[in-house]
């Protein structure tokens, strides 16, 4: 039997559990690599501190290709396991080695610093347009900031980058959410089919009406490479759409929530002690939008942080826990935008699979937060939001706020 099969101290990862409490439990033993159990009684190792998470995410003998996972390859993981969409697919997220690198190279150019910086004025314009729509909201009326600002901003941006209609994301929203939060009620296979059909149709439309956009560039690149299948192209465009808005949306809402509950940190921004970029980095550390990075598989027996991981065993990096590593961050459970270690996190991953959209996400979030708090400097919580259940992501179902100080008495949320 493998070391994972023999592990005694196995911690159950519960998508409904409090992420901060889960982190404390994972780190309590002092062992940086813990055996955990995912829903469906599927076991894996997880890295619970920053150094180990970086090792897992960047290890050359850990691949994202699920065919290296013994339990998956031998049929022990059922095809309807609810986390399958998070660990398998035709896009480069689930590939390893040269296959991953080849697909990634075709996309990477659009997400380099120069083209992303050029998007800043357009991102600001979209943010202002969304905030304009909130100007006339009565002071006594709470606003769901997630639904009316944090969600539509990155959706519109990524759809413009791709040159696809906003409906490409909005109409498929319920299917997207089912894939990234797969333990909720819904037909997983039907959602996957609907998404594949929609993006296959989108590609066909773009072939007939090409434009000066990323989708057209990708279609051309795919057509030049005989080794790349059409299904892979649909998966890649889908990955760009979903990754281009889901995590950014949660980054913005997590940052607003943290600032509302830590007004001294907002004061630091206004005094010039810190910047909006500092807020973004501290939010990524303190409340990573990615809770657990699923999953990598050992291509041979390896040792990480003193733990033997056998060939074919799965390994997770707990991004949320790594950001709250008490050995690396002083008072790790506190939100402090001036902390020297605020940039020390793995919220965007590490190594070959480092998030292509990291520059875009950082820029969008900083622009969004500055525009929001400049327009509504007295914004405050209308109710304490619930965190949605998820193994892979961390964020809120909604973010109810009052936009002005005129009805602060209506808020009963402790600060």
C-alpha cells in the first residue's frame, strides 16, 4: 500500500467549513504536508504552509495530467465524481510537460504586461459605468455589490479581450458555477455539454466573422498546429472566460469585505501609507480567492517537506492556508495592507502553471477598488455575507452594502 493509503491522521476537507478554522486545524499538527480526504472519500496530500505549497506547485515530478493519478487511471475514481471538472479536461490547465507548454504559449502573448496595461483606461471606463448605475440607489436600500459591480466588471473585460459577446459568459453562468462549485445541486454532465456546445458554436461563428481579438488569434494558431484538436480550443477559450472573471470577482468582494471590517486599513490607503496595489496583494494573501489548488500527481516517488509521496498519488496546495502561514507571516490572521510579507502568497499559483491572468486580475481589482471607494467613501456593510461552499474557491454568495453614510444606523453588522 502507498503512504497515502497507510496515513492515519487524515483530515476531511469540507466545502462548507470555515476556511480560517480549517487552516488552523490543518496547521495545528505542525506537519506541512497533511493527508486529507476530499468529498467522495478520495484521499490526497495537501501542503499547508507557504514553502511546501511552492514546492508542490513548482515540482517537476508533479504533473497536472490526471492520467498520472493511479486511482483515476485504474477506474477507482467514478466518472461522476463531483470534482472531476476541476481535475480533468482538454485545456492546458489539466496538461503537463510540452503539451501544457504548447497550448500555453499560444495564449500567453495576450496576457503580457504591455497589452494588459493598455486595457487600464477601458477597465476604468467600465467600472465608472457600473458605478454610475448605483448613483441613484436610495441610501436606505442595500446593494449587492457582487452582483452589481464585482461580477459584471471582469465579465465585460474578459469578453472584450476575447472578442465575444458578454452573453457568452452571462448565459452560461449557472453552468460555470456548477463546475467550480460542483457540490451544489445540478446536472454536472449537462452543464459540461452546454458549455462545450456554446463554445464550439462560438468558434464556428468567429471563423466566419473574425476580428482583432484573442479568439480569432487562437483560432488561427490552432489551425496552424495539426496536433491541436478543436475540442481543446473550445476548452481553452472556456478556461480563459471562467478564470478571467470568477477569481477576479472573488478577489474584489474579498477585498471590500476585509476593508469594511478593518477601517483602519482603509484609512491607511487614504493617508497615502499604502496603495490599492497593497490592498490587492494583502487580500490575495489573507483571503485567497483560490482555497485549494486541485490537483497534481507524482510521476515518481518524491519527498516534500519530509513526507514521502508515492508515484501516482495526488497532491493539493492549500492556497488559503499558505497565505496564513504563521511561520512566515506575523499575525497571519490579521488583515494588514502594510505588512512586509503581503506579496508572499501563492494565490496565483507558482511554477509552470502560474496564472496567465495574474497581471490582468491585479490591475482590474486595483482599478475597481479605487473607483468604488472614491465614488462611495462611506460604503459599509448592510449584512454579514455567507461564504459559498467550495473546495476550490473562496468567496461570498453576495455582498450587501449601503453606499452612503446616510443610513449607517441601518447597519447592524459588527465592525
